[in-house]
DNA sequence: CGTTAATTACCACTAAAGTAGTAGTTTGCT
DNA sequence: AGCAAACTACTACTTTAGTGGTAATTAACG
């Protein structure tokens, strides 16, 4: 196996040194460069095409996510693994959304870090153990389904049909009621949920993973 | 710590025995019962309220998912962990959707199984290692983003704003163009994607995880 | 037996959304 | 230079959506 080149991106030089040291102990890994900002990371990555970029999330200047996004847009052929202290759901999900190749926590054990980096290099998506629950949670029906508790059956049916792209006329046909009645249900459900339009209703429905 | 009671649900007696044996070796775990079908599982669970149900997915009669769904509906206060050979995305996602408390693969190492069961009992969501990638994948933007390749920049912007619930007027304001122009863009993008309304556009956008 | 909530339905509008066709600019490509 | 694509804008409609108010029917609750 070849030696894999790694770019460290973090605005804390101390931490960079620590990680660099750790990585340098591995025979098959090589720290190709260290930079302290997103801008530098992008420049460096485009220039040198490292096999993997270990990217801090909370940086001054360009944020980690922005950097990630820029790297992916630039079609840099490097794996990009987020390396962060944050275990917040939104951070993890954002990273996923922008196609990070992994998300590792800074408080991981050194051995775990090395292991996961190797897996990431092999093309696997890697994520620190404690985050699996977050992933799972975000895929579940939100408990916020309570939001819909105030809706009557009919209103709920309307909501689902709206979210499946149906017009009022089609809904009326499907439910065997008049379009006027459909409008009444819509009006009421909009008011209950504080919505302005059927589009908002549809989006709310998917957010809360209403099953159609 | 108390001894946790476990119900095994699997239509293969041999496998049940194997797992039962494995579990019985643990001091803090106790196999409270073994059943071979979803129906029996539901009856048993309601009757005896085990701390955890280890539930096979592919059973004759009531499927594992149906059983899971029934158990959750019945508000049985047991953790339900799926125990399956299937690592297919749809199975895992379905299990999540119906609020399984975990998803473990039958080819897990015995130690891992025991460990994960304990974690599940402690309230954690558990999942076999190889499945983390599946979870991650299903959260990512589908590669189908190609669908939107035919759209121009402006059409794309319109799409995003539509999907964020904005009206044509609001879109016009935001983009600094007239409402008439917004309608033109909408018309064109609807035609390109074969859509009938902005609601369909919005739904397509979320399906493909367009970033807003 | 009242009362309330849910469902249905109409009317009368106002406001959005969507469709068709025409057309002027700019930009990039040949 | 010439063409195509993208972006802009307008006119003129037609269709959907959404709001407000009124009201009858039914089922559930106390």
C-alpha cells in the first residue's frame, strides 16, 4: 500500500502539531501540509491534491462547512473528513449534506482516529461512535409529530394529499367531498399550524416525516 | 444493577437457542421467553413486559416490521432491537421509521451483540458497525441531483425559494426581478422537470435534498 | 338534554399561480 | 458577424388557492 498524504486544517497550531505527530507515527500516513484557515486549505488542496483533508469545523474566517463545500465544488479529489469538537446534530447533518467523507470528534482516542482515517482513505464513510445515535435520531419521525396532534383526521388526510402534490380538486375527488370542503379543511389546518400556504404545509409534512 | 429480561423472537428455534445460550452466560441478562412469531411476541410482550425484545426481521406470518409497529402502537414499554441478517438500506430505514431501539446484524460477534444489548437497555440507540455507512448515505443528497442539471442558475434559485415556502412576489423581491419574470422561470423549470405545480417542485427539491 | 367538536357545504370575493405569446439584452461560442 | 441560450419584462387571460361568514348534520360527553 502507498503512503497516503494528509492535509491538516485547523486554526489551532498546537492541535495541528499534536495530530501531525500522531499521524507521523504511522508508516502509511504522511502529513503533507498544515494550514490554519479555509482559504489556505482550498488553495493547498487544489495545488497538491492530498489524499485526505482533516478539516476543523469551527474556524475563524471561512467556516469548516464553507470550506468543505468549496472543496467539493472544486472537485478536489481528496477525501474530506470533518474533525470537530461539536457533536451537535446540525453540524453533523450539515457535514453530511455537503458530502463530507467522515465526521470525527476531537476527543476520540488516538487509535480510533488513526483507524477511522485509514477506513476513510479506503473509501468508507467514517463517523465517531457517539454520533451514530444522532444519525439515527435524525432519520426518525420527529417527536414533534405532536405538532399535528391538534389536527383532525380529515385535516391530516388533507395535509398528506397536499404534500403529495395534489390540487384541491384532486383532493376533493379522492376524499369524495367538494372542493369547498377541502378548502375549509385547509383553512383550518393552516390556521392551526400557523402556515401561509400549501407549500409550507407540504414542507412541514416532510420535515416531520409524515407518512404518505 | 438489576437483571434485565429479554424476549427472543425468531422463527428459527436453533438460532433462538444459540442466542439464549449466549445471553444466559451474562450475569445481568435473563432470557424471559422465546417465541417463534410476531403474534406470539406481541401477546407475550404485553403480558410480561420484558425489558428488551430482540426481534427477527424476516419471519413467516407477521413480519418483523409489522411486529415492531404493533409493539410500539401497544405502547409496550420494552426496548425493541431488530436482529436481522439483512443489511439492506430499506430494512434499516423502515426499522428506524417505526422507532426500533436498535438494529443489529446476526453476523455480529457475540461480544458485540452482548455489548450492544446492554447499551440498548441503557437507553441508547444501537446499530451494528457496518450499517453506519448506510445511515449516512441515506442522509446525503442523492446523486440524482443530476435531475436538476438541466436547470439554469436562475431556475435553480427559484426552485430553492419555492421549496422554502416563498410566494412568487417574495421570490421576485429577493432576486430583484419582477414577478412576471419569476413566473417565466417557474414555467420553464416546471416544464423541464415535468411538474404541475410549485408544491410538486418543492417536494422534488426535498427528495433530492437540494440545499436551501 | 344541551354543548362541543368534527364534517360537510355554499357564497362571495381577493389574491396567487400558471399559461401563451412576444420581445429586448447580454454573453458566450462558432 | 451571427447564432443560441439565458435572463429579463409585459400583456392578457384562465385556473387555483385562500379568506370570511353562515349553517346543517352527526357523534361524543357530561
